């Protein structure tokens, strides 16, 4: 979100006819886009389509839950005995969004040693070992984030459904659309959902690929969650035919190393694991189970983004190789590269997140359209396609008179603040940029020899 001072800077830049006294740095920001110099005409990317439909556009319009799912969710909540639903939904939502990563034992030990040293240096009188230990423990409890594991019983599962079913469906649908739009011929037949919860991944996959998928395996440690997901598939009842056929529920991951799935998904589940070691073990197992795509989705926070980047690095380094599948992995989306994430290596690290608009389940407190902010990474087996990879737009596009501001993650692993004008960059590129949104790909070539210098990177707006 742009600050007031940042907006004033951008408004000043919109008057791009330079006055006497404007510095050379302002001229560079207003006119030059280092490394973004030409539209990608090699692949005839537009064909006969208008610029507003260029193939880099991946943002979906406002999404709605399938009517059968929305009706089942409303029925189950209406028939339940859960009290103060709205209050509980808000409390759970706030808890999940404020959640941070668990403190590792090594980090906790370092903090304790640092506090102990501070107390010893500042103590007026000598302290006994026992008193010092109690003082350090008290300070740790006061200053350290206490990660809590959620145990999903029947009541909490219903509250989670009311809070996260629609937003989770929107985020996962956007991730699946990335695959479908870029590889229309890909028709998966099997899917595994780790941490399946209310089953929103199954519904999103069925909405995306329809009857192509003949087998869904939903894995969740909570029996109450699995029971709720099954009821949602059956219209809110224990009996009846499931809306999506071929869905199997289990509490443990398949053991056999030979079993792989065309698409493996973990949506908002890695953040439920209590340690980095557990997370690494799960990611390696999921990658071994992946035949084509591993889709990871988390909340669009710094903690969620950090989790995904650790998982990305683990796969790219070759950890978790399947003994029967030697194919390497590469990043399919959102990164157009396999370099370290520039959002994390910046002076002020930012979460790489995206937004998807959706219509929520029409509960009494929940009727206005919403935006789901999420982070994702899609890893694929094999090798990336030859040719130029288009940069990703990582922030909302700022459209101003006669120029457009795009924050890009480029194939060379750098971030760029591109200020695009028709005069300097041509009508095609300007119109494509103006038609693009946050999360889209911009169909331009970024020559690797024109990497931006630190001075050329714009401060965050």
C-alpha cells in the first residue's frame, strides 16, 4: 500500500514533461526502464487478440463458491450448536493472520544466552544460578513468540469452515488457473491434498479441470475435519452421492515410494507444522509424491512467504529426490527464475503475495465482496521451457496519465520498478502494461546483460 509521501512522489512523476532543475535521477526513474526495453514479439504473443487479453493476464474475476458447496456450508452451520459464530470466526481469522513461525530450539537457546549475559553485566549485586535462571525464563516468556498448535475438533472445524472455506477456495483456484492458462493441454488424472481441511482444494480442482481428475486423496490428521469435508461433498448430510466423485480420505500420507500424483497440493498446511525440521520432512515427502506439479499456498504474510521460499529452496537443491523419478525441479510460478528471492534479500524484506477477489459465503455477517491475500509457489518436474521468461508483476499496478508504474520480479533474479510510457517503450508494451494487474506476467524481454544497479532500484512505495 502506497504511503502518503509515496503517492505525492508518484503524482509528481505523472507530470513527466521535465521542468528545469529536475535531476538526472528523476529523469532515469521517469523515462528509463533498465532491462525492460522491448515487447516480446518473437512468439507473436498477441495474435489477433486485443492488448487487454494478452496471454500474461492471469488475474481471475470475482470468484464464487460452487452453489452446492455454499449451500452445504450454510446448512451445516445452521444445524450446528456452535454459539457466537461471528465472534469465533473473527477471533480465528485474527489468530491465523497474526501467526508467525515457531521459534527453533537453537534460536531460543541463543536468546537465553544473550539475556543471561545482559543480566550478568547489569546486575548490581551477585545473583545465584537459580535466581538468574528464573529471571531469564521470565524474560523469555515475555519477549518470545509462543507458537500454538490448533487441535481441530468438530466445533473448531465448523468455525474454520465459516472463516476460511471461501478465501481458501479463491486462493487455490487462482493457483490452479496459473497452470491451466499457461498449459491448456495439461489434464491431470490424480491429485493429493495434504492438510486438506474442509476440502476446498478438491472443489477448486474439480472447478478447474472437471472430470479429468479421477482420483483425489485428501490427507488430514484431524478426523473431525475429514468428516466435515465428506459432509460438504454430500450436500451437508452423512448419506447421499458426493458432488465430486473419486474422493478418498485418510489421516496419513501414502507410504509407498512408487505412488505419485499428477498434482500435489499443500494449502495453508505448512504453517500448522510445529518445527522447521517437520516442515522440511513434509516438503521432501510431497515432492517425492509429485509427478508433475507441487502447489504450495500460504497466507500472504512474511511468515507464509518465508515458509514457501524455504520449501522452494529445498526442492531446487535436490532434496527429497524420488528414487524412481530422477527429474529435477524448477519454479513454474510465480518466480520467473530459480535465483534467491529478491523480496527476501532486499534491505527491507517484503512478502511476495498476491490477491484474488471473491464473493464470500452469504452468512449474515459476510455479504460484501472480499480479497484473499496469499503467497504461492508452484514447482514442476522437468526443465523450464526454452526461451525468454516474462517478468512477474509483484505489486498493484499504478496507472497514471501517459505512464504506468510496474514493480517486476525479473528473470535475472532482480526487482525492478518500471515506469513505462508509450513514447519511450512503444505502444504495444505500454498498452499491455496498462491492461495488466498485480500477479500478471508482463510480455517483455529483459536482457540479462542489463541488470539494474542498486541505485536504479526504486525505494518501496
